[in-house]
């Protein structure tokens, strides 16, 4: 697949997508500093792909430090950040070091945040190994960790030097993780690419069968859509917020149920269904389009309903979401499939109705 470029002036970087590129040293070496390299991964991904990355980076003839953390959302914490930094310091890595984040969204977010703050910032390369990370979290420079009071509440915008996505790593991805990644893929069609949404409807069987050509288009189209939005609004001053479609509800679901009960994409899937329902209740979205959204999310094998908890519990987390401004919860809603808006003018009664309608 052709490489893409995230156009951010001096901070521009390539997105390399392909088969076997984890073994291609020339994809990595131009983006590494002269010093040592920390490889951050988790205890599930490391046994599968760290040996290959170790062999590739060894060609740079620089000291390598391997740091393995437990898999799962619980590792996105300040405690883990401190442990990772401690291992890097103990290994003598200085300001001329680099970091490679090998894993899914948790490792990418954690690694990017460590790189942003370690000795006031070192270069890092995203090496995503899940569909969700390839199409979303590895691109755009959002890094951070969770807090018990909210998801991704502590972080920084810090762009990688490159994203290197080897699609061969998807071969080992559990079906649940794969389907979770499809939530973010569907999101791109909903917020600004109606043609892509229609293509997903027509080719879902091939995508779920992990057909190579279908996956190639899924990843390439998703990265293209996200790169265009990020290039226009790197720091989420306005337009970039549309990438959070479904996330206001989704983050509240993750926090209210305890991080790890739902995969991120699963919570976002429920959030997208809820946001479509809220859009219809506000007379923005036609009922027929709401039904199309529900059908595609459901057909992708993703959840459509949150667990039944007190509505106040969900609202409590929504009120401390990063998209709250002026005391109002801001939502990304739909006027149609492919046309999204950002608004804080949403009656709380409508939010409550949506939450009640999509709990089971």
C-alpha cells in the first residue's frame, strides 16, 4: 500500500502500511535519534512481535531497552508511566534516546505520553498491532493515561516521527479485538465520508473474513480520513472534535463500568448508536439513517446497548469529559450519514431518554 503523510509542517510524518514491514529497517532508522532505543510493549504482544522488532532495530547499532507492561486498560495509568520512566532512567537513556511503542491503543497512548514527558520530550515511533490502533489511536498525536475520574484526562498532544503498521500482526488478533477496531472505522464514514460508509455496508462480509484487499482499503481509507482532519486541526481547536463521535457516551460507559469491562471500540460502538439516537431525538437525523447505523454496528458484531446502571452514574462521568465547556456537555451529532456537527445545546432530558433507551 502507498504510504500516507500527515501534513503538519515541521512535524509532518509518514504512515507506512504494508505486509512484512516490521522487518524493514529503512522504515525505522530515519526516525530514530542517535542514542538508545526503548521498545515499549505488553505481555501479550511482546512474545509475538518483539523479537522481530528487536532484530530490525539492532541494525541501528544502538543500545536497546525492552520494557514490558501488563496488557489491558489498567496499564494506562500514572503509576505505569512512572515505572516505564524509571526503567528508562535506570538504563541510562538520555535526551538523545527514542521510543518505539509496539502494541495496541493502550501501548500507543502510554508510549506517546512517556515520550512526551521523558526528559522533556524524545522522538517516538508508533508500531500498532491492532486494527483499532492502526486506523485511529496511532495517528494524530493524542497521548495520555486514564484517571479514576475519567478516561484520557491526563495527556498531551505529541506527534510521532512515523507510524509503521504491519498488517501481518493482525493475523494474531482475537476476533473480539478485531471487531472492536471496526467501530472506529465505521466512525469515519459517519462523520465525513458517506461513500466509505456505504462501501462498508456492501463489503462487511469480506472485512469480517479479513480479506486482504478489503482490509487494505479499510486501513488506508481510515488513515486518510483521520490524517486530513488532523492536518486541519492538530490541537482539536474545532474540527478535530468530530473524531470524538460516539466517545462522549463511550468514555462514560468505560469509566462507569470500570476500565477493561468493555474494549474501547465496544464502548465507542454503543456510544455511536446512542449519538445517532440523540441526533434523531433532536430532529437532526432521519430515522432511516439511524436504522442504517444501528444495522451496521450490529452486523459488525459490536454491542449496541450499555449495561443498566443509574442514569446519574453515566451523567456524572459525562460531566467531567474533556468536551465539557461552559458547564455544557458538547456532543458530536449527525445531520446525516457523512455530515457531523459539534454542539453543546442539548437538553439534558434528551440525553436521559437516549441513555434509558439503550441500556439493557
